[in-house]
C-alpha cells in the first residue's frame, strides 16, 4: 500500500514535468511569443534540465530538441522506476528487455500525454469561445490548436455558423489514443 502511494506521487510529479516539457516544446514549435506568463513559468520550471542538455543535444530546424529529449528521458526513468517497483507497464522481463521496452514505452507515453494535452487545449478553447472569447489566453490556445484544426476546417465548413472542426478533432484524438497509442503499447509489450 505504501509502495503504491509512493509510486502514485512519483508518477504524478514526473507526469507534471513531462507535461511542462512537452508544452514548452509545443509553444516553441508553434512559434508562440515567450513574453506571456505561461512561457515564463515553463522556462522557470524546466530550465534546470533543458539548459545543460542543450550543450549535448543541438536544435534542429529551429526546434529545441533538448526539451523533447528531456521529456523522453523523464518518461523513460519513470517507466524504469515503476518497473523496478513492479508497478510499471514493462514489468520485469530481464534487465536488457526492461531497458529496451521501457525506452519504447516512454515514446508511447509522450505521444499519449501530447494527445491529452491537445484534447485539453481544444476543449478549453471551445469553452472560452462561448464564455469569454476575448480572454488573454485565447490567442495562445488558437496558436496551439491551429495546425490541427485548420486541415479539418478546410474540409468541413461551418454548419449554420457552428464550427464542427473541434468536435471532429476530439474524435480523431480519441481514436488515436485507442488505435495508435493502444496498438503501439500492445506491440511493444509483445516484444518480450
């Protein structure tokens, strides 16, 4: 019981760090202005690991890959730690298999967390568009969701003034969680 409580705390803290790192990477990839409070908060929370890692991991096409690598390393360390405690997805298959399976499951975990982040952004953006369309957060949410909503909006026009693209994107994200993330996890766990 105590091991499960400790695993819960470790999982929660590590997942919050992964969310902060992925959000920092996403904001940079979307070319969001870094003069907003969220970007300052993310930089303050993650600079301890990102700055030293930048010396080893160079950027690519203007993207800060050190942030993405640190998110993956955090997910990998979390999966390994939970496996050692006997609570991880990989379980104990032997040291070599645990390292490899945990590394691959960390990639799947990053994909899962990113999809949940995208779901959250789309839902919050939709709610804000009804409740407070001129909120200071609204332009940032539009900037983050635009690359995902724009292709859908080009194919599905508004119906009586209602934009159905967020609903379609939510359905696509749920399908990606079920088919893509679930399928990858099953495939990786079958490698033992």
